């Protein structure tokens, strides 16, 4: 101990803070410079006010140590708009994803496979599509878009691929039935789709036609008696390798109109599908390359509500909002794993979450997420009010996909070398964000849709 240590109350602060942080090495180092006898004497001479101030400071330091803030990425509490029952279902949906899907998802990601039965049984048990579509086959629930968006967000928060599985089945396929099917077709398929008794897929994009599909659809259909004959190929169709039915869009050889068909995939000899392999993103989604060779479909399985590409575009407008919500959930998942890592990873004697540069990354990520959430919430409200436009949906897709990409990159940076390991999950979100950036309308095409709306001039070619 030092013999000439001159200790006053202000010097006690560093010692108490270090003691409360349990950094024993640092406490011992400081104690070497402190005379304990003088310290005890100093404390004994303190008046009640000074002792109370010391106790308050120690309690504050203790509370700061014990109460680690919860990991929460809904900073503005957007779930507050839901009813208690809806919040309960959304919590159950997240609990299912976190409890049953999260433990297995990295394995399925490595295997390039979809955990079909796990997702089917969980989503059937929770009956989320009924919240969105109700029991009515003619109209969605009053605020279906908001419910669908938050449900999609909760799924993607654990795994964006599972949200894509849900988005294809509950979005693209069920919305195609809602907008384009006859009452008889809805009565046959809607209850089975709602309860996941059958799984649907959606086939629009083609091997040589992606963004130009509106005017360049090459898959053809022609009427032959009571049947239609389909020929061509479709690419990137999610769920296609195991789907029971596939919604196929084709151009009529007679009048060049666009028509939609229900193809019963497992019983049609003219339908073949090959799983697309070698993907580096959304590997849990089984995308298919579909080949239609004189594929015969009865007239009763043609969607009568589709006579032009604008009918397909109406489906895409609605579901593009869903993809924006997937981007939100993907960013939330990456942020939450990064925050948990920052709270527990220690370097230089303390958690990395105590470093300014790490906090800067976390705040940037949370800012992106909050902006994305509030934008998508307004977007879904517009949709529920019947006021959603193509350019509004496109702006949401452009913004959320871009901010998601930035957010997952920050999360990967925060984890350092561990950011490229699946063990910490962030690597999966980082990779999956690249697919979100490009599917359901590329960043560039959606940008040009918005650009045309605000300038009055199309710049597509």
C-alpha cells in the first residue's frame, strides 16, 4: 500500500464502478495505490448525505450491471396496432419458429432442403391463413394485409426462406385464387390451401425471361377441345419440387392474351420439375425448373379471371408488399443475433457492446429496421383500404431490400470472423438478403416503376 495516498470522495467512484463490474484485476491494481486504513477512516467521517449519495451511486452501478436490456427490434412497438388475440397468435407464430424451426434450420440450409412437414404442421396448427382470409372465399379479412405483413415479419425474423415458403403458398397462390378463380375453383381448393392440406407453387418467371416477363412470356397455351395444352419452361418457382398444385401463367397462341392455369403437379404426365441447385441464398427454398411438354389441363382448371398480364400484375402488387415484410424480418433477425452477440462477446476485458463503434453499428441497424417497419405498416394499411398502387409497392420493395442488405452487412461486420459461420445465424441472413434484393421484381425494375410515376416518363428502354 502507498503511505502517502491522499484519498477523497471523488476518487471512490472509479473503485466502486470497477468493483461493481467485477473486473477483479483492475480492482486489485487500484487497491495497490489505496491505503485501506485511510479509506475506512474516510468513510467513517462521512456525513449521512455523503453516505446516501455513495449508496445511490453503488445501487445505480449494480442495477446497470444486473439489468441487461431485452433484445427487441420492434423499437416503435408496431405490434401495438393488433388486438390482444392477434398479438397472441403472432407470438405463438414466433415461438413456433424460434422453438421448432430455428434449431434445425441451419442443417436444412446446408442440405438445400425445405422442412416441409415441420412448416406445414406448425402453420396448420396456428391457422394463420384464416386470420388473413377468414372462412370467406370471396374477400380477405378487413385488415388482412397488416396481419399478413406482421406474420411474414415474424417468420422471416427466424428464417427468410420459411417466410418465402409461406409467401408463395399463402400469398402468390392463394391471392391468385382470390383474384382470378371461379367460385367452384375457390370452393374446391381454398379450404385445403388455407389448412395446408395441399401446398401450392407459382410459375411465372422463365429461364430466358425474368424482368421482361410482362411482354415476353414464352410459355404457350392453346385450346384443344375441352383441354388446354401448355408448352414451355418456368424457372425459380418456389415450392415447386413438392407442390400439389402449381399456378402456371402462359400466353395464348391464338390471341396472345395471358392466361392462368391450375396444374395438378403430382398427377399430370406433361409436368416435370427439377430442383435448382448451387444457390448461395434462400437455400431452404426449393426452387424448381419446370418443364411443360404437351401438358394437358382441363378447361375447368383455367383461371377465368385472368385474360391479360394486368391480372397477374394485380397479384404481384399485393404480394410485393409481402416481400418487403420479408426484408424487414430478415433485417430484424440479423440485428437481434448481432445484439445478443454484442452483449455476450468479451474482448479487452469487457463486452464488445460497450465499444462506441459497435454501438454505432447497432443503432444504424435499428434505425434501418424501424424505418422499414413503419413504411411497411403504412403500405399494408393502404392495401387494406384498397388504395395501394404499383409504385407504392415498388418503393417499399426498393427501400426495404436495400436497407435489409445494409443491415445484414453491418451485423456480419459486428461478428467479425464469426460472422461467416452458420453457428451464429447471421451468415444465413447475410446470404439470404441477396435473394430478397432481386426476387419479386429486381431493385432496378422497381426503381424504374417509381421513377416513371414521379417523373411521368418511362425509362425502361
